[in-house]
């Protein structure tokens, strides 16, 4: 069996390597010619998988180690009877924890206290629900909007207009262009202009969920603030938008070691089920991270920022945005590819004063 894979998927050789010949490439560089003779294709969100890529190939299984599927033409794959799998929820904890860190840093830079803000969460799927739980653990009030869930009878949800009335808006929706509730351009110019003055818009979902040109206009006019991890047309990031946002990071919210490993393991299990074989256990995780926060003046802040060093990631992207325009895209990809190892909260062991332990434990840290 011949397998072509994005080389940035972790544990490739430990999992898929025993099933045949494994060829690894940069995800953005995978072309139709690379798939001649291949049976299996393994990708991340940077590779568009559709008829243009697979026409003429003999691919029988496509695995995407990502929670989103907007880069897969799922209907075409089904019509071609090509088995496909993704990894929904694999990095939900990672993305939610990083979003919390973005919120804390943005509020710090804006001179606000997060616990005094009401956060409107648009999309209460795996990531949105996890973020809501984290915020509740810190005493932050929230509203959550999710029309598809509301139609299924899920209670406790607000409508979109009420959610957009919050001073902080956090987006956690898939990118969809069809159906009853498309999300492409969800925050268009009209909706952005109706937000409260100086609202903070946080996006760790997909860049195209927001009208970026309209957002930039409103940021530059001092009407809104933004904390952005995702960008339309990646890696073609708008340097002006990077500079205008309060927090700017290079699409790394879901990039914890634990989340990426879960993504690989999920598509590997689907692959083994397709083959009718038992799964092979993945390699052991490295030891948990440790920190001593006894006597720390802001233990929750310090714990979250140790686990999710958003200021570091923000600084790296801003530095890239100050360079030549044609270097920003490659720098964006390099920051994602070479991202330092990051662990989820539940893989941190903290020593802390008794007064801080309940809040840290509620966030998922081991204390």
C-alpha cells in the first residue's frame, strides 16, 4: 500500500508506517502528480482535497487530522466511493484553552478585567462548549448561540442578536457556505457595524467567517478590537490586519501536542477500521509539564500563559508582518510548522497556594 501524507502530521511513521510505503510532503505542496500509484492520502487543513487533486488517482482512503472539513469536498468523495475521515473534537481542549489565553491577554492590553465582561460564544460545539466551561470556572458570564443545536432542541441557547450584544464575541463555528445556517461571512460589515462600540471580536474558527476588509476598517477607526488566530486566504495573511488587531497569532490555537496526537490517532483508528485491522498503540506521551506558582501574585494568569504563551506567538507573527510583504506567507507557514511543543492544561502539574488551587483545578490543571 502506498501512502502520501502531510509531513507535519505527528506520529505518521509510528502509526501508518507499518502499513506500506509512506511518502511525506509539505501539505501545501501536494499535487495530483504526487498521488500517482497512491492508495491513501493523509492531510491537514492546508490541503484542498477535491476532484482537481484526485481526478485520475486511485486514492481509496482520505484522512484529515483536523476538526474541520471545509478543505474536503466530502460530497465528491462520497460519490466516488472514497472513504474519508476527519478528527472532530480532537483539539477542542487545545483550541478552547488557547482562546481563553487570547481573551486574557487582549483584556490585559485593553485595560479590562475578563471576569467583568460578558462573553458571547457563537458556536457551542466541542470548542465552544469547552470554552464556556473554562469561562464559567473563572466566574465569567456567557451567552451561547448555536442555531443548529437549537433546532435539535438543545436548551440554554441565546439567539444570534442577543449574543452579538455582548461586549466580547468569540467565534467557534465551522466554515460552511450552504445549508440553513451558512457561516461564511457570518460577521459581515452590517453585523460588525451593529456591535457595541469597542467590542472585542475573537476568532479561532476560520478566517472567512468574518468580512476581514470590514473588520480592518472598524479596527482602524477605533470602533472595534480583535484577537485573531485565523485569517482568510491563509497563508496570505493581511499584514495591516495583523498590526491592527489587539492579539494576532498564526493559526495555532489547536496546535497542542496532545490535540495533534489525538487527531492522528482518530484518523488512524478510522483507517484501521476501513482495513478491518486492529489499531497499534501509539508511542507514549512525554512527561507532564510542571510549574511552581506558590507565592505567585496572579496564579491563574501565570498558569494559563505558561501553558499557552500567546504573547510569544503574537510577537512572532507581528515581527513577520513587519518584514517584506512577500515573506509573510512563508513566515506564517514556518511559524505553524515549527511551532514549539505545547501541552493541554491537564498535562500540567502545578504547585500552588491553597487559595488558588480550586480555580486552577476547575480549569483542568493538576494541582
